[in-house]
C-alpha cells in the first residue's frame, strides 16, 4: 500500500482534515450574512412524526452540519464508505452527528434494520439521493423506499452562497467562501408515499422529489443574488 493511500485511510489523518474543514465552515458561517428559512416546518414534523428523512443534493453538502438541530433530537448522516464519504462522516461527527457508511451506496441487512428501527425511535437521517457517484441531481429511489416502510416525512435541505468555489468534481460541489451571503432552506416534500407501490411508482416519486430539490436549490440561489440556478 502506498504512503498516500495509508495517509488517506488513516483515522488520525481523517480526523485532522475533518477538523480543518469544520473550523473553516464555522469561519464561513461566522463571517457571513446567513438567512435561514423553513426550520419551523421541520419542528412541526418532528412534533407529529418524531423523525424525518432529510435529503440534500451532493452539490450542496458543505452546509449539512447545520441541516438539523441536534439539541432537538438525534440525527444520522449516511455516507459512502469511500475516502471522500468517510471524510464527510468525520466532519459530521465533529459537529455531533451519528454517521453510517454505505458500501457502494447500499446498506447491509443489519445496518438497514438499525436505520429503520432508529427512524421508528425518533432518530432522523440525512442522505444525498444522487450520491455517492451520481449522476448529479438524479434522485435514487432509496429514500422513497425508506419513507414507504417507515411513513416518515421527507424534508429537502439546501443552501446557496453568493461567493463560492465550484469544485471540479462530478457534482460541482459548492464550496462557500467567507465574508459572503448565505441562504439555508428546509422544505417539506409533501407527496404521499403509500405503503404499497410499484417500482414504476417509486421511480415517478423519485423524479418528482428530484424536481422539487432542483426548484428549492434554484430559489435559494436567487435568494443570494444569482440570476441563474447554480446547478
């Protein structure tokens, strides 16, 4: 194994890099004018359903440390078990989240039982439905199936930044810069997910979810002054 790979796989190195990212994100938030809208809707959903399923495009992951109020309840973030996914997991853990890695974007049977049991016990989850490798902004049916089984509501989370760097990755990751204007949004996706549905119906719901996520992202882009959606 090469030295580079050993460093990339090192828990210590990942914690160190995650700490640097976490400190940078706190700096961005502290130095920027932040407008947050929609959390009160999530509060009402938690009052009525105990837990929610939060979905966020992979492009908009950088502000997910603030996707949930951990003083309110527990929340798990689901990440890939690749190096980038593990780093996101370390960042989220540094902010107090529980994390669960998914191998090749899937959970094993035991992890799936834990996830569904946790949702039933009031542990919310966060997931990027187009992750971990895309295609960008094409929602997979996985969160639809979880909503079907648990009957928990789904919440769209997104953010936009007036000044940002788009990483040269498949998702064009939006990396916010300090001293800027940031908008954060939550929105209840209010489509009914029945307990029984065909594969075609699940795909149609996933398509509808993706369209709603694009719409909220574009609205959030406009809120910080972008004339065109930054998708």
